């Protein structure tokens, strides 16, 4: 009987720890959301003040450039080897293996860099802001977009090669 009581106590402790970690992650997610909203407001302010963006002049070509540039930035942040060292800086080591940090802002950053949807929101904000701020920003977006098209073509060719016998 004492063994069952010990197991129940251990289960209660485990559940309490999981709830604490979940609550802490909700806090960090809320912080990230507020930072994102704040950066959106800042981007709008800077674009309105210093940029030359006219919403009526936005074309399909502009949207296509922005989409390919955001695609490339997402891929860079979440998959590319060149960014491994940055992703590793936020992860925990378990022997020679890396794993997602267990809690706190480092876990938030790990989740951010592992989630293409999350990274896409931040990348879209970055790409759109630099595109609408200046000519040099548009140049940077064009470079990312060209690289994005190249990455997309490479992914398509890999998928086609995998299907062929």
C-alpha cells in the first residue's frame, strides 16, 4: 500500500511541475505577443514617417516579392545549417545531443525557430517593414526573394527526384 501512495504523490508532483511550466510558457507567449504587437505599431510608425509606401500602389509583383522573401527568411531561420549555431544557443544539451530548452524565454525561442508558422509571422513583419522603408530595403527583399525562388525550385526538384523510380 505505501508503494501506491508513493506513486500517487510522485504523480501529483509531476502534474504540479507540468502546470508550472505550462503557466510559465503562457507568460512568455504573452510577452512575445505583446512584443510582436509593439513591433507592428513601431513598423507602421516608421513606415508612415520615413517610408515611401502608398497602399494603393501595392501590386501583385510586390506581394510576390514579399512572399518569396518571407519564405526564404523562414527557411533560413528554421532549417538552414548556417543558422544552426544560433538555434543551438537557445537549446539545452543532453550529452552530445541538443534538445528544446525546458522552460523560460529560451524555450520560447526554440519553439519560435521550430515553428514555421510562428517564424513566418515575424519574418513577414521584418520583410514588409524593410521593403516599405527604403530603396535599400527593397533591394534586400529582392535578394531574399531571388534566394527564395531558388530554394523553392530546389525543394521541388528534390521532391520530383524522390518520386522517380
